[in-house]
């Protein structure tokens, strides 16, 4: 019988647990909101109960994707504003003891990058730069099958490349980071500003929003419908994202760039402007040689990437 690995993908709003085989296929999984686990009492015991409900017989190993910078030696998350109950907790060690198998942990973007490098849009590439573009922007860089960690486990934080020193404040405390300019939350902020400035736009229309949040998906929808204010917001965000990708390509020279996360559901409407900016701003030879692809693994990328952490041990 093929070995199965347990992947835990822990986020600020949801937790996903899955059993993954050596080919990256998810055999069984369960998903819960993070808040519902908190309501059960202490978070870590509730998380372990969810893991056991999926694990069945003892898995070959457990991999954990954590939402923040992780100490690469101890597998401990350093800072997690939305999951403060996990800060400083040796979760990998606890899982190893409770589930009776090896356990390792890393940053969630590193895990997603691993999954795409082995099983997704970066299959066969010698190196891969991964951007996850959702509420924030995370990153991972894979070389020879392993993530680049850095001295403190904070390498490849692409969302905190500084592009506009006097730009908007970022959650990291800095200004003008890529995350503050092109993430889902940044697009929503710019859309609110545009709606206030252009009250006749779709972005300001109660009929258009109809109780839906003014988020990146609504901006994309309004832009497709021809709304000039939405088009300006979207194009500006894609320009910043393209500049961030171009900067990473110039510095790290990856074999492939993969873009994932909720905002990239826009597909070609995101990829086309990003590729255009990269072609304009990157060193020409590098730009021609570096494909930019949409991630392939969808909602299972965190589970698969977490499991891949321990597969490679």
C-alpha cells in the first residue's frame, strides 16, 4: 500500500487537513474555519482532533504550512497576527509526539511553492519563484527541490519588496511594499477610494455590489464591464505586481515564475498586464527566457505543499 502523508494548511480564516500520496494526489481531506476550531477551546488540541479525523492509521509523516515567518531549525512560527495562539508553539514537535511520525513545518508560501514546483505549473524546472496574491502577498523560491530559507527563515518575502518608498503603509510596518500596492486588500482599498472619488462608477453602485464586498473580484468584474474607475484601479495594481515580479526575476533569475492565490483567479486579465510590464522592465534577455504561469493546484496547494515538506525529509 502506498505511503500517505498528512498535510496541515493553517490560515487566519481556514484550516485544511489532507492525506496526500507520493504523486501529490489528495486521498482525503477536511476543512474548517479557524474560528470554529477556536470555539472548541484550546486551539492546538482542536487542531489535533481535526488531524486525527483525517489521518486514519499512522501516516508516514506530517507537514505543516504556517501563516507567517517560520524558524527553519525549530519549525516554530515567529509572528502570526491572525493566529497569535501559534506564536512560539513547537507545533511540529507536538504533532510528531501526538501522531507518532516525523513532522516538519514551514511558511505557507514556501509550501505552496514546493507543491507547484513538484506537482504543478513548475514541474521539471530547476528553480521557481512563487507569488501568492490574495489578501496579502507571500512568496517562495525553490532551488533544487528545496525552499530558500535564509538565516531567519524569512527569505523570499516577495510581498515586502519596497517599490514606492512614500507609498501606502504595509502591515509589516513599512511603506510602499508590493503587498501594500497589489494585494487583494490593496486593490480593495484603492477601489474604496475610487468609489468615493467617482460616485457614478460601478464601484460606488449599490445595485452592482448588492451586498457583496468591494474586493478584488468585484473590481475585476467592474473593469470587464467597462467601468473606467475600476479599470484604472486594476491596471495600477497589475503594474505594481508586474514591477514586483520583474524585480524578483532580475535578482534571482528563476527558471519559471508561478502566480497563485485568490486574486489570480482573474487568469489572463492578470497574467497579460503582468507579462507586459515584465517585458518592459526586466533585463531583456532574462525577460525573454522566463515564463510566467498561473498556478495549477488551486485550493489543495497548501495541503499538498505541506505534505511535500515531509516527503522530502
